C-alpha cells in the first residue's frame, strides 16, 4: 500500500469508527459488536504507525495522551460557572414559577432534564475540533483535564460541523461500569469504591490518562457557552448537540404547564432505578433563551433554572457493631458499623450515631435491622430501628470508662452530649488534627492522606504541623508508601501549599469551633486591623536559620516583605482584646474564648513562628476586600428571594461590605426579605435605611 492508498484507507477507517461511536454514545444503539470497533481501531493504529505523517489530532487513536508530570494547570473559564438552587417539593417548584413569572411578560415554557450525578465539565471546540476540557473548579477557574477527557470515547474529538463552540455537561460512570470496577477490586482483594461520582471525578483528575480510559466513563451535554449557532431555546440546544455528535440525556421533556413539570419530577422519582446511570433529581429550566437572559442571575445561581432534588433515599440495613471514634477535639463519637448497603449512589458501611442520648432515644442495638437514609451529599444516618424484627439476641451498647485509643478515662461533663478524652497526647486526636490540617479546606496538600500522616507520625519524621514542610525527598523515600515519582510529587505539592490563603491557614490550625466561615470572618477582621510585626521579626531574625525550606529562601523573604506575614498575624491577633473578638461578626463568645486561648498559649506562638521559619507565606487576596460596598455595613433579615442568607453575606463581603448581626443606629442598611420581623421594626424606629435584594444588586452594579 502506498501513502496515497494508506491515506484513503485511514480516512475511511476514521469515518467509520466515528460513526460507530456516535451510534453507541449518542443514539445508545450498538450496530456492531464492540470487538468489531476494536479491530477497526487496531488496523488504524497499524497504518498510522507505518505512516506517522498521516496522524491527525482528531484520530480515534490519539485519545490516549501521555501522563502528566506535575499537577493540573488552572484555566480561567470564559464565563463564571454558576450552580443551581435546589428545591425539594412541589410547593417550592410552584413558588419558583410564581417568582419568575413576574420577570417576563410572555408565557413560560419549561424543559425538564434528568439530573445526572457526576462531574461537571466544560469542553471547547475550535472549528469543530476538540481543544480543551476544564473542570468546573470554583466556577471562576477550573483544572485543565484535556489529557484525560480526550480518552473518553463518548466525547467526540471532531464535531459534525466545523464550528467554534463551548459547552458544559456531566461526566458520569454508568452503573454497569461501577459494578464491573468493584468486582475487579474484589477479585484483587482491594478496597471497594464507595461512590459512583467520586470514582468518575477521581478518574478524570488522574495524571495518568490511562485510568480515565479504563474506567468506561460516559458524558452528557446540557449547556451552551460561547457559540456561533445562536439557538432560540434550550430544546434547540439539546437537538443541535445531537446533530453535532454530542451525547445528551435522552429523557428531557418540554412542557408549558407547571403541573406537568411536577408530574414529570414525581414520575422519575419512581422510575430512577430503571436508568443505567444515577440521577439525583430533575433540572427544570426556562426553555426560551431570551427569557432566560431577561431573568438573569444572582451572585451564585441563575433565576431561570432550579434543581428538584429527589427526597432522601431510605433503605434497610443491619447494625453489625457499634464502635467509638475519637475526634480532633477529643469528642468520643459512637459509630454504627453497617452491613455494606447501597444508598443514593454510594455504599454505606458506617453511620454516625452522634452521641449516647441519640442511641438511647432511638433505642439502637447491635444486631438491629435499621432504616438508613442519605440525601445527596449528606452524611448517612440511621433513621430508626425496626423493633418488630428483633430476635432477642440484639445487644445494648454501653459507653466504656476509658478512651478506646489511649485508654485514659473519658468523661461526659454536665450539660454536654459528648464524652471526651482529655488526654492532650491521645494518638487518635493527633492523627485527626493532622488530617484536618492537611485537608482540602486547610492546607490542601495533595497526596498527604491519612495513611501517609500515620506513617510520618509513627516514623517520627514529623512531630508538629510545621515539620511537614521540612520533609525532603530522601525522608519520603524511606517510607513504605513512597517511590521516586510519588516523593517528587509530594515535594511539589508541599511547595505549592506553602503559599496559603490566610483564611485557610487559620482554619487549618484546628481551633475549636472555628469553622470555615468563621475563619474567613476572623481573617477579614485581622486584615482590617493589621499590625506590622517589628518585635517578632527581630526576634526571629536573631535566631539562627537552621530551618530552611526548599532551595530558594531568598524568594521567601521577598514575598513576605510585601505580604502580611505570619509574624504580623501573631502581632495583630495578640493585640485584639477579648471583647473585640466576641463582637466580630460570625465569631461570637464561645469561639472568641477558644481563639483567645489558642493565640495566647506560648506553645502555639512557637508553632506559628516555626511556620514562618519554614517558609509559609499568607495569601491575603480573598479577604479584606474593597469594592462598591466598602465602608458600608449591612444586616440581613427575613427570607430572601434569590439567595440564601449565607449567599447574600458572601455577596456583600465579596464586594467589600461588612455584615453585622444586629441593628443599631450606626448601621447603614438593613436588607429585608419576606417575613422580616423585629429587626425591620427596630431599623424603622432608628431611621436605618431599609433595602431589598434588588436594591442591593443595584448598589453593586
Ligand atoms: S444546568 C448554571 N443541567 O448539576 C448552572 N446542570 O448545581 C448550569 N447537572 O453544576 C447547570 N445535570 O454539574 C444543568 N441537565 C443539567 C444537569 C446539571 C446535572 C449538574 C451540574 C451542575 C449541577 C447544578
């Protein structure tokens, strides 16, 4: 075969394989056996091997890219990716309709789409050719997962028309694949995967694209971004997707009646099990795109769509045992070990029983058959025990006197629900503290999971959090879990993690009751009252620099001169009086007491200084923001129309405003929603300006 003949054959093969993929993924029908498709692909591979010049980027053989060496590149989305507001009942669907009806003059048509439970993905096509795939990320920027998305056969590498297009959809794992993968895990005696969505998301975020290609991922598209097609309705969008070769969920339904929308939701609630993939609700959208545009968006969600979430799925399972877990703060929590059972897309083998009173109230015994429930992402819980099914062999659970981990006495103080282990050096507490420290909301160190933390602690390589940043490749190679590549990746992760948003740094310290939001509020306050540290800086500089991180300490000092450093943080927090602390919005008396105690403990100051010395720098770009609302204070009351109160708070903070919790004469604005009560009365008495949600958007516009 000469080159010209080879080219002809290659083109034919590519066309045929593309058509077979289309039949299979878009039309859901197999016209030939899968092995036929495979042998055509094999022939194409051989031909391309002999004529490498003829390989094009859209060839089906080019799906398997090469493994990446570092972490994923971050890419900014062209438009911010919003999420949907959830509704849970027919009444809420109807009241959403009532709200949006007022925003347009013409009659509204709806389109209902089964809501797949997977991973949101945005794909760009350039003149019809696949160019990049980006995860949703935080909505503003996502991760570049082009290399693994390319291996998903359901995503066409070339569209049927040479157009520019940006689309979003859901990558998901069909139930059949989930079962197959778990069967394989079982035969290899390896841990079973618990959750369809995480397995899909995990596959996409692998550096080695082979993993994504082996998992059998699928995709459906439902949203159009930048495009040159100008469709009139969402139905047009879905239909043109199909024509272009892009798979869509086939059960979508168009209707002009809100009752019909409700019926559609109820119908799929019953029929969801018949689908070959997990759905967790129905997305209800306004069909007409110009109506959608008129209705607009709020800070986080569009007004033109809502997600109806199916109610918590309930199943029965058996309590095999009740064990105790010791948390970061020493709380001893009873946990039911369950017979592994599939609930709402994940296998549940443990469920928290909260505390002693809860076990007694529900009368849960070892051996009981119980009702388990899980709604969406919510932690599984035991609803009730089925007492009629008892045989008499069930055993009541009694709390022991001693900690199950360190064997020191545990105690339940009066007025508290939990037993607590007060032993400061209880290994269970230490392990939990570290896990919290490296967790996503804290330092977010990739590859530093619980197992590694345990090994690092056991081997004595780390004693405190800051030690993590002194780890060298050679230290890691001595551990059982690390080979060359993994150790390299960990060092990269540590380096990246060493510049951390201040609010996450504060959260990572594990100060009791200081959650994600209060850490943000506290960080904001700190930045607005910042003090430059002279005293501490002198002290530290005098000390020898026996602790050096990575190779370029010069970078560290440059960065820290500009930024707000950890030493400034110590100085600032120590200058804040207790009374000021408890008045910070979002903090309150109890948290203030724990913050005060933490920052005034010399051992903790030492730890903070060590963080500074090992090169941790603070990123302050998310807090202390200035914007249209800078210098103005707000209190929110009543039920808002489009945002939850937390969303409204974030919106105000994001624009530089201050959110307070009570009305006084110094307050600038009271933002009112429905059913506002005493705060509204007080504001009117004091002459404080009262505004609604729309006014708030207007001030920031
Ligand atoms: S539309 C502006 N349609 O559900 C938001 N989302 O919170 C556009 N999802 O992040 C989303 N099926 O990952 C839309 N037919 C569908 C969907 C869908 C699943 C996911 C998506 C989104 C989340 C909504």
